[in-house]
């Protein structure tokens, strides 16, 4: 059977859905699947004795509490202690404005233009510039929280608090916080004339979304071998599952909004005002929301809709975690001064955020691709822009690298004494992903050779 082009997708009435890799679908001229890059962020650092492994020898068998959720895939991970962050002088009074904005740029803003965005292109956008022409979306930027924090540390532009992706030194890339908008971007759903449909005009579930392409799926299915029929069925089921979960969140929010307005949804009159715009608040289960975003991330990478993704799990300041049993804000607890209860809460918040990353990479490890798994062909980085939120230190930034990068990274290791900075790490990851490096990323001076296979 001849290979179907890798860009094949199911189409109908302005909707298209890219397909996952199947035995009968080739990657064009490439000899193997491309390497995809993903970045996931948590602010405010970690409780260090809960995060760093005891030693390289026990890393796989006895991970520290913060990394326990990664145990099933630790053999596909690398943890590196000793990666220093960007020294922030002359902005010493702006640790939170800089922890996120320097995370993928490894550079400081221009001191003479503090009130403007003027920093550096970020590593994800360097990658997007190289591989973006091969995919429907050059890159995908997601966030859990709106990028609207208002503060003025050291006179720096407010955009530095909530953005980590920069298309150019002066252009921050906004992240999408609405999972339905992300879903429609992945489906490339359009109205007549090519304009993207506004999510506010859509029904909560719009069950016809997949139905439009299922007819094409049935036609395609008849041409596929049995193994690929199963993969196609599993893939469409996973897309439907994501949509159902998004719809469930939206339905709960509509119910709550109507109840608050004094209208019982079960007896709602047609003349009542329509439900207000749906936004997922702090009170919603954060894990459910984040896992939907992680699933959308997986779908985008699995279908080669994009090869570069960035997910800001939360931004500095403003986040709380009521599902963990306390409502205190993340930031306020980081200044714990060794108070045991506050330390416990920060450790639990760190575990929670890594659990969401683990949810994503564990799932990727279970998705077959080209004789291996999706995770085999990805480089997924989790990390924070501070080492210790209590003292705002940046000497040993916490990073977890998951995935083998198509064979470019040797995994299953913990480096207790890495010599390098975050620019060195980013430069190395880009090189492992096959991105030509014509200049270092930010403060980089070298590549970290021991990371490579």
C-alpha cells in the first residue's frame, strides 16, 4: 500500500482535523518523525530538599516526594542540579517580573526601556522560526491564568509578569487560556470567508464538530490496514473525550452563573438572558482544567499540528489551590521563613504542578509512534524561574527534561553537579531538537554535552 501524505487530515464544511501518525501515513521526506519541543512552567521555585534527588544512584528507585508522580517515566527523564538563572541586577527588586520573562529568553530586559517590552526572542520562538513552516501552527502557547497581572516592580512593563514567549525582543506572544478556543484552533474551524469562529457564538458542546469529519473518517478507515483502523478509532475517541470534558466544565459554570443570578437552570425560561460568558474561576478544580490543556497539547504534538508548545501552568502571584485543602495564595506561602505549615503547603503545590506534567508525559509515553512512542520523539521541559521563593535565589533552577528527543538525549539520569546556566540548557535543547544555532540563547556560553546521547 502506498503511503498517505503526513499532512493528511479529515475535512468537511470548513473543519479540518489532522491525523496521528499511522503505519500507512508517512512523514514525507523525513526518515523518522520530527522532534517536538514542549515547555511547562510553575512560578516561585520549590522546597529544595523535597525536589532534588538524594543521589544519582537512587534517582530511579527512590525519587524525592516532588518527583514521585514521574516514577513510571523517570527512565525517560533527566534532572539537572546546577543550572543557574540569569543574574537580575540592576533589577534586584523585580524577582517576579523576571522569573517568567527570563525563563525561555535567558536574558534581561533593556534597562533603558523598562516600561516597554524589550528583552530577547525566546527559545520556543527560535524553534518555531525554524520548524513552524512545516506545520499548521508554528507554535502553540497556553496558560492557565489570564495574562493580566498588574504590578510595577523596578518600573518594568506589566507584560513581563505573565509572558514567557517573545516572538521578537519587542513582541510578547499571548497565550490562550480558554480550552475551547484551543480546540477550535486545532480543528481549524472556520466560517465562510475564512474568519475563525468566535467561541462566544458556539453552543457549549457543539456535538456536530466531530460529526462533520466522521463521514470522512469512515471513508478513510476503509482504506487502512486493521492496525491503523484501531489507531484512528482511538484517536477520534480521545478527541471526543477532550471535548466532553471541556463541555462538562462549561456546563457547571453555566449552572453556577444562573444560580447566582437567581435563575434555576432546570426551569429556565426562554426569555431569560443567556448565560454569561464562561470563565473558569479559581474555585474550579485546577487539576481538571490543567489536564484538559495538557491533553490539547498532546493532540497538537501527536498530529504534528505544531512542533513547539509552551504552557504557563500559573503565573507569578495570584494563584491559589483550593482543591489541596487551603485557599492561601501560592506566592504568600513562598515567603515561609521556615514555618513548617507554609513549607508543607509549598511542597504540596510543587507536587501538584509536577503531577500535571507527569499526567501529560505519562500519556505521551503510552501513545505509539513510528515503532516507539510520542514521548520518544519529544523534548518536554518542566521548570521554574526561581530556585527558592523564600529568598528569590536562582543558583540551582529546578528543571525536569522528559523525552528522548528522537534519540538525541540520554535519559534516566540525575546530574547533581551540572556546570551551566539556563541559556546553556536552552541552547542544548534546541540543538537536540535539530534547530540550527547561529548564536547562543541569552547568557549561554556553551552546550551541555553530558545531556546528549
